[in-house]
């Protein structure tokens, strides 16, 4: 009986060890991407129109034009002014482009107006034929 139990345990350990191999996942970063944050006057008109349609509720938009990829993320209606958006990461993996932003609220010492705002950011980078994952 001890020999059978020992054989079963040995087989289980071998099977588990074989299943724990190291494998590079398709979400591993290949490289950081160079991008430019655009001012409102630099955004293509068609993309501006899409942003205006969706700005109330927030949005995640990609747009391609003339060899460039534009990535836009909006945070919807905010009750005051003073918000800013930080692009934390923009990088390429084997299957996708990952785009991570953070919305920062007004600083305590900052003077804000009570008018609603619709903060968003648009970045421009060279065209890459991959899906964009918003984080």
C-alpha cells in the first residue's frame, strides 16, 4: 500500500512540475511608445467631432489618419474646473498597445470655477496596426 501511495504522489509531483513552466505572455511589454500630447487646435476635425459627441459620459476612442494613430480618453462631466490628465504609460506588447491615464482633481490651493468641464487627453503616435487597451 505504501508503494502505491508513493507512486501516486510521485506522479502528481511530476505532473505539477511539468505544468509550471515559464512562458512569456503576450502582455509583456516590448517597448515604450513615443507620443505627443495634442492641444485642441492640433486634433483632426473628424476626431474632434467624435469627442464632442461623447464627452458628456466619457470615452475611449482610437482614430487613424495619414500614417498616425490617435488615442483619446475622456473622463466625462466634472462639476468644476482644475482637472488634469496624466499619461502614465503607453507601450506596445505582442498583440496590443496599452494606454494608461490618471485623472487628477484640482489642487487644494488652486482656484476653480463652478462651471462643469469635460477633461480629456489626445495623443498622437506613429501608426501601429494593433488594438488599444485602455487601463
